[in-house]
C-alpha cells in the first residue's frame, strides 16, 4: 500500500463547538498523521475558489457563506491510503447517512455544517494541499 497525503479542513461548525482536538484524536486514532496544520479564517475569495468545482450547484453560495462564518483548521493528513482512509473516518456527506463511529455521524450538525472536508481523490488532494500549504510547511 502507498503512503499518501490528503487535505482536511475542520469546518466552522466544529471549531465553534471546540471540537478540533476531538476530531484530531479521530484522525490520529485511525493511523493518520497530522503533518501540517493551520487555523485560519477563510475569505470569500479563498472559500469560493476552493469550492469552485461546486459553483453551479444550488448550495454553492450558502456553502461559501458557511465556510467563511468562523475559523477553520486546514491540515495535511498522511498515512497508508490516506485519501480513502480519511473519507472512511469522516463518513458520508449527509450525517443522516453516515456510518456509526464516523466524525460526521458523531459531530455534524447538517448536510452543510458537516464538520470536516476531505479530498476525494489523490489528484484533488495534491491540488488542495498546494492551495493551502507550501512544501516546507509540511513536516512528515
Ligand atoms: P463531501 O464534503 O462529502 O466531499 P461534496 O463535495 O459533495 O461532499 O460537497 C461539498 C460540501 O458542500 C459538503 O461537505 C457540504 O458542506 C456541502 N453540501 C453538499 N451537498 C449539500 C446539500 N445538498 N445541501 C447543502 N450543502 C451541501
Ligand atoms: Mg467533496
């Protein structure tokens, strides 16, 4: 199996409820290593660009508004099959469909305020990591 990196974001609903540590414990407990991390408040431009792939979707405007409603924690997670592993630890987009024991099942407030973002492919992970981090900020 290959060691991969994936981009994770702890979303504003989770930072607001002081869940950064609890969510990080889920990542570390699953074997994912946090090799870069920064707390920041996204601008409209940054959030809009990050979610550009969704710009034709009906929820895009609300999503950008939500993602700029408070601080986020952007992170790079590293481990065996990190992209898929993180998606498993996160759970389904809609918490109503998320499996028991996943972050979204346990913490998400709604399909929008669902506590975490995770890259959905190795190619997107590379682009999303480069969007937020330079090479020397990632310490494996
Ligand atoms: P995921 O985050 O699981 O990869 P998507 O990439 O499909 O899900 O969507 C990006 C984000 O947009 C979701 O995490 C969620 O915050 C929001 N979102 C997705 N679908 C909806 C929806 N039907 N209504 C409101 N917000 C949504
Ligand atoms: Mg997605």
